[in-house]
C-alpha cells in the first residue's frame, strides 16, 4: 500500500517537487546529449573493429554505422555499453526433437555428469538445429561433437577482437580488459573512458521461448491487442506514454538519480536495463493513464519498487519470469544501494532540495564539472524529453 502523497512518508512539497522535476529533466537532457555524442564515437570504432573481424572470420557480421536507431547498441550506463555482434551462417532454427542434457564449463570443457540446472551453466546450440549452416560452425574451434559451445565461441571472438585492434591501429584508443570470460574493451572518448562488452549473438527471429509466455494472462498492461504485436522491450519503451502519461519522464528521473546519487560509477550494480524492468513491472501494476498524471507520485512509485527489488535481491525478467536479474549481483553493493534508496524514500523532500540547489554538470565518468545552480531553476515548467540517441534506452 502506497502512503498518501500528502503524508510525511514519501511526500514532496509542491514547490520543491516542481523545481526538482525541472532540474532533473534538465540534467536528463544534458545526459542525453553526452550519451548521444559518446554513442557516435563508439559506433565508429565498433564499425571498424567488426568490419575487420568479419573480414577475418565470416561467422561474425560487421555492425554498420547508423545515424538512426542501432539495435546492436545498448547503454547500460553512460560509461558502460553492450554491443551485440550478430553471427552469420546459422539460419532456419528448429527445436530439437529430443532434449539432451549436456553442459560445459566456462572454459569450454564438457561436464561428465548430466546436471539438470541450466541457469548456472553454459548451454549450447546444436548445428543441426539450423536448416542452413556454414561448415565453419562444425569446426572444433567452436564446437564439440556438433554442439556450438559459447565459451569456445568467445575464445575465438576475443582473439579476433585483439587482432582487429592492432590491424585498425586503435591501440592508443581501445584496450582489452580481462576482468571476466566475456569480451570487454576500454575505449577513450571525448567525455572520458567507457567500457564496452562485445557479445556474439545468434538471431532466431521465428522462435519464442516457452519459458516466456506472452501475452500474459490477466495482465492489464500493455493492452491485449498491443501485447500480441510486442516481442521486444524496445517496442514497449517506444509506446510508453501514448495515453499522455508521464512514465518516460519518471523513468528518466529515476535513472538520473540512480547514476548521480544511489549507484554512481563505471560499472554500477544497477544498470539501465534493471530500471527498465522495474518500470515495466510498475506499469503492469498501474496500467491506467490516471496512475501516471503526477510526476512526483510516479517517481516515488518507481523508487519504492526499485528499493523493494534491491533490498530483496530479486528482480524478475519481464518476459522470462523465472530469471532473476539480480541473482549474480554483489550483495554488499545491493545493500549499499538499498540503504541510499531507503533514505530517499524516508525524506524525499530533503533529497530534492539538496539536488536542486547543489546540482552541477556531471560527466560520464562521474566527475563534477562547472558547479552552479540547477538550470531547472530558470525553467519551472516541466518539459517532455524524447530520446534521440541511437540506442535502446528510453
């Protein structure tokens, strides 16, 4: 049960709320510009790297440069990007007739015992599950007895990235990171250093996981007619406020608070994808336009949901409900975020005043630039911010 907006718990004084909204949305606009500029730089480098990789190994596709939306780029945070690299030569996917339980370690070795716990282990795809497949996917560098092993694919891909950095003469701008089995690189941009994960991706457009029933029964958001047409988070984000609500503004403000106050840093434990999932679940619980007329109420509603998920260390994927997006997050980091969220929810008015009168320009690496009064003080009227960056952010 939400406390009434006018009570001390979870309340914002009208003047503070108005200033706070204008201030936050002004910062959201500035953030959008920074992210857009950074995406521009990242796209150019990724285009050169993936083009060289594709020339060296036909199994991996180049990611073209685009001035419009680029579905291969996801902004997890202003300094953290996920780039999905489509693979070539695997088409016409079909379900296997018999399910065989085979699993592999993160180093690519097959486990001797058929353990039935797929979430904690590397899975695979059989080459024969694709009607059309290149002979290169049968090679032992990526497969074991007809199984395409993710760890082996990443090992091949990592080496290709390393070679491409040298061949494209990007050593002074891009460097490999060895913090995990995933392929991460650090890149210098005009706004500071960013971290990029490059992830090979098998595109299966005709298949929909049985573990993710959609549309969901009895769900009130989105409408049943709309849900039948939606199979991706991006489409949900694009159609957030068709009824005139303020969901997008509330989400953008939540993201700004997360990046500036609750969970700053280069590799935050809470990413934009986590916040998008919080938004979707909250929209499903509160599906009507009347639920999203007041910015302050909508923002507090999202903050409460985020606090609950972080405190319980449990956030269901919006489509695959059996998947906990916080399962592998560090408990100590989640506890720290939960504590900051609890302080905000206890007295959001105090936090609003602090941010309103002491905000400055925050760069993507978290350092403060040009301190001064919040630009929102000069523009009291709240303005709608529409994203124009070529990413999958709201």
